[in-house]
C-alpha cells in the first residue's frame, strides 16, 4: 500500500511538472532553430548577442482557448495534489479519493482539449504567411500530449484507491 501511495504521488508530481513545463516553456511550434512560438510569445534567436528576443503572441480566440485550458489543467492538477494530501490526513478508513480523481480527470480532459485545439487550429493560432509545412510541433506540444494519458491513468488510480490504516 505504501508503494502504491509513493508511486501515485510521484506520478502526480511528474505530470504536474510536465504540465507546468508544457504551459510555460517556449516550444509549441518550431519554424527553425532560431524561431519558435509558444502559447505566450514569439521568439527569435539573435546570433550576435546569443539571446532570445521575444514578443507577445498575436491574440486569437483559439490561442486564448488553448492558454486558458492549459492554465486550468495546471490548476486542476494542483488542487488535486493538495486535496490528496489533505485527504490522506482527514479521510476516514475505507474512504475513496473521488474528488482527487475527479480533479485529475478534469486536468486530463482540459489538456486533451487544448492539444486538440492547437492541432486542428494551428493555422489560425500561428497567423503566419509562411507555409506551415516548413515548421513542426515543438517538445512542449508533445509533452502536453504525453500528459493526457498520464493524468487520466492517475485519475483512475485515485478513484479506485481506498484509505487503509
């Protein structure tokens, strides 16, 4: 039982860290090694100064939806972790972690929706005159897709987990 709790806590912390990285890092769309885009900024690498120059992304309804969903996923996963830690102390013997699992499932579904929106509406989100075939999805986009099954698996594990003495 202790190993299951440790595994579930580590899984939760890993997915929360992955969600934070996917939401805040700069690599949802990569044009080249010197130009990347994320949910918040368009960044260009200046070779002379060896720094990234970033400007805010052009706001579109689709981009704002992806931003909001990813932030909601981080919030739901954080609430889920705090509730889980609280339930470990206060929950009665034999109680189930339903609310924790529900919050974690919401985090998974909001991440899934954000990834789908970015996948199917990247042309409207990026608003670039260049051919999208010259760019590719970045590691943060892939990381958010990896989070989806991990969040849903941990949600199912939380729902079936019972507190024992």
